[in-house]
């Protein structure tokens, strides 16, 4: 198929009402769309990569942000129905869990190399936050030579900059906005 879905940072800390850096209701509202997209991509022979922030308790990242997605905590677990979906599919060879320490899911994770090895040319991006990790993951995809398709119905953020950053992804990285 040559396509992959990147589900970015859909953790309790980023989506649950009690998360430490939560998008809240806008992030919760996109879960059904993401699940439907994940099922379609997997059924058509594509790869589904769950790209998740993973930090140590003393991570330098926490100088700039409240602690979030600390390895092994409730906050780092997949939010809502995404957790059971992943548990049901985690043994599937085309479902990957990609821990990341940067905003960009491609930075120092080996994701680009793994996708190229599998013949992927297009990556579909969804998750949170539109103007931070989604944006920088699309930048990473561009730098790695992938064409990005950003699913606006599957993205959310806690700022009012979502639409602006979707337009930036289109203009700067030639991403398709679906």
C-alpha cells in the first residue's frame, strides 16, 4: 500500500480532562475519527504507528512544560477507546508503538528508516497538538522525504492556532489537508 497512519500523542495527559497538559474536549472528540481511520488503514494493508511522548521524571523538557507522559504512568497511557484498540492490535506486525522524546515523531526514533524499509511513501497524520507535535511531525516527514496527509478532523489543540498551522503545513511542507 505504501501508506502509514501516525497517531500522535493521544495520551491521557494530553487528552483526558485530568491530564497535566490536556487539550480536553476537542481531543476527546477526535477519538472516533482516529479509530475509524486506524481500522481503514490497517484493513488496507497500511501501517498504524502510535507515536507517543515518553519522558523520564527529570526530563529537561519539564523546564518548559508541566510534567507529562512520564514513562509508565497513567498519563502516558493511550486515552479512552484508543487503549483497548491498541491492546487488541499490538501483536499485529503493522501496528507499531513509537516512543519519542521530541515534538517530531521522526527525530531520533528510527521511524523514517522503518517506514522506508516497508515501502511507505505517504504518511497520514492525526492527533494532538495540531500546532506543536502534529506540525513538527509533518515537518519531520517532509525532511525524511514522505508526503504527508493531515486529517484535520483527526487533529486538535488547546490554542486558537489550529487552522493557521494546518495552512502552514500545506504551504511549507506541501501536506495535503484531508
